[in-house]
């Protein structure tokens, strides 16, 4: 899944903060929840406008970015 299908930035929504598509939920909030020890289910319960598929896709994209960046050129 492409990033633009999961997260986007629009100056009219929260001043351009990257949010989950179709919501006003900042992508950073997912990472903050997980870093704080909350589960994915807890995040989804608090932000029902974000679908499980969107959250998992965002995590997969982050994982891909980290793993790609960690590989030698």
C-alpha cells in the first residue's frame, strides 16, 4: 500500500500535520500510543475513525522505511 493511501498532509487539516486519510487523527498519535505501552486495539478504540487496515499499513510502511534505510547501499 502506498503512503498516500494511508496518510496525507493537507494545510487545511490541522495545519498540514500528517493524518490518516479520511480522518483528523495525526499519524504521530499511533506511534505515541505504541511508545507509551498501549496496544493497537487501545489506539483503535480511542480513534474509531482510523481503520485497523490503515493503522497496520502505517506500521508496515514505517517498518519498510526503517529496514530499507538500514541496508547497506
